[in-house]
């Protein structure tokens, strides 16, 4: 058997258990989620179409959690079956080293890492935002495109925005208030309006009332049916950014908000954003790490069969996620370095994988 044929054979033997594992984890995710949301679906009399829309919207978030687990379980199934039928032994007798046997499987891990990285950056933040918005809409607590009680702080211009609601589809603020202060916190100008809308690259205010502080300490009030303020350069995307949850931000959003806090000297509030940013890259690499640790482990599982593979996979996954959650919590609280918090689980399990590879030789 040539090396290329051997690679194709290994990939074929791996693909079926992996697909079974992937399907099983997807079904488990749906069942688990239904336990928490079925009452809501029934209470709100949701049609099947809206339920399917909710799960399709949420699927990218679930997928990146499922891929590493399914890779590990499929890999251990594959290698334990090959070992049980002495096929690994035959390959070794044919002069193929264990390291060479691992190459196509590690290639799968690398491909899965790149896929997870793309999905995690391009789809997951928006999927989390939209799925939560859909649930608000189902419950009657809001509309999917409306952010209630918007609050935005322009750290550079010392300006606070508040609005009763913000529709990020029509770019309309309801009952907006803008409060401008000096660097020392003294009032400069307050703007109140019935409504504001982003038109022609500027905010247009309707039924606006402006309270301006004069140098003498008096307040001058101006009213206008429709007006704009050229100094208000905060764009709709900026207003929306601070009202997202941290896990709903992509890496570009996270970098922008980290820069804004650094410019304003608020470095004490950066830990949570920094941990999330680095974990955005660290978590997809888990796909490669689980293959790295799974290959030598699977080659050591001989005649114990699939049951031991399942037990080992569950134990490894539980250990990895427990360690990740602990380090992320410590990093977000500023108790350990944010970079270390995001990468520690991957580093530790990569070292364990290296030790297992060494033991094979």
C-alpha cells in the first residue's frame, strides 16, 4: 500500500465515525436546548418556521463547540477500531512510522481549525446577537432589530448618549439625550429630542431642545423642529458597539473598544475584552490540539474497544472545558494575564499530546 493510498484509507476510516459523532452532538445540542426553551415555544405559540429559524440562527455558535468534541470522539473510534483489528500493527510492519500515520489526521485538525476560525469570526458573533434578539421578539419583550435603553459613552469627546430605543435597521433613536461635559466633568451642553435619525452621514434631530452652559454659568435653551449638530460625529456603528455583549463582538469590534479605553486611560476595564479577543483565536486551535492529543492516545487504545474511547473522549473534553472556563473567569477578572488565560488550556493539552507522542517511540 503506497503512502497516498494509506492516507486516503485513514481519512476514509476516520470520516464515518466523525460524521456519526458530529450528528450525535448536533442532536444532543438540540435536545438540550429544547429542555430550556420548549416551554417558551409553547407559551408563545411559535410556528414551526420560527423555531427552525431560531435553530438555524444559533447553529454557527453550536457548531464551533461541537467540532472539537466530534473530532476527538471520531478519531478515538477510528484508531481503536484499527488497533482492534491489528491494522495499525500491519501498517507499522510495512515500515510506516506512527508519526507518518498521524500526518493526514493532523491535516484534518488543521483544516478544521481554519474552518472554525472563519466561522468564529464571521458568523458566531452575529449569530449570538440575532438569536438573543429573536428570543426577545418571541417573548414580546422587544423587536429583533431594536436595542432598548441604548447607552453610549464617547470617551474622547466626553459625551454620553442615551436613547429609549435604537432601531439599527432604520437607524432611528427614540427619545435621545446627549450630555456633553468638559474633561473635568463640568456640563457644556445637553440635547433632548423626540427622535433622531441618521441621514446623509449625520444625525438629524426632530423636536429638539438644547441646553447650553454659558461661561457666566447661565443655561441658554434653544428649540428646533428639525436640526443637526455637526460636532456629533459618533456614527451608528459606534453607538451599537458598546451595547453589544462582549461575546457578540468580532475581533475588529474588540480591538476598537480596547483602543478607545486605552486612549481614555481606562485600562482597568480592558481585561474582559482582551481575554475575549485572544480566545477568539485560541478556541479554534482546539481542533488541532484535540487531534494532536487524540492520535497518540488512540494508538495506545488497543482491544478495549469503542467504550473506552467514549470514556476517554468525554473525560478529555470535560477537563479541557473546565480548565478553559476557570482561566477565562480569572483572566476576565484581571487576576491572571489575559493572553495566558485564553491560551493556557491549549498549551497544557498540547504539552500532554507531545508527551504521549514521545511515549509511542
